């Protein structure tokens, strides 16, 4: 009866003490409360890229005006087909800036579209291939 109640009270006190000594991340490890977790945001806000359009979002739909160039998850992507195989190259907005990434994607698409498709390798000849 009473012994069981005392045990429960001791357990509650231990839990309270544990909460005081942890950094609040729920892992029960002792640490400084100022430690940051991966989800914490930095104290200073990141400077906005001036090349980004107003209201820019990775998930927004933007039109390139060029065939084979689209905006996907924060990147301008050039896509093409060569020798029956699909190819593509992405240009990240956070690396190149919005306008430059778009320009590079359009340039790459035009470059790959203008390249002549390489014909399939000629079939091997059984006569040794030399002229007589």
C-alpha cells in the first residue's frame, strides 16, 4: 500500500530531475540547453537571393518558355532524347541563382537538341573489313 505510493513518488521525482538535466531533446542525455538540433533555425536569417522572383517557392510552377526545360523542386531542368535514350541536367537555383539556372538549362537543352544523334555502330563484317 503505502510503500507502493512512496515508490511512485520517488519515480516521479526522478523523472522531474531527469527533465531538469536534459537539453529538452527527449533523449534523456545531459546537455546544454543552448545546443541546437538539426531542425533549429539559425539566429540570423539567410539573405534572400535578389534574382528570385517575388513569392519564390521551390514548389511553385514556373514557365521557361523553352521546350524541354522545366522547374522542379528548386532547380531548372533540361531534358532531351538522344539515340532513343533520355538525358537531363539540372541547375539548382540556390547554387546558380534563379535567372542563371534558367539560362543554363535552356542553353543545355538547345545544345543537346542540336547535337546530331550518333548513328548506331555499323554491324561487324565477317570478311575482315579490309579492301581487296
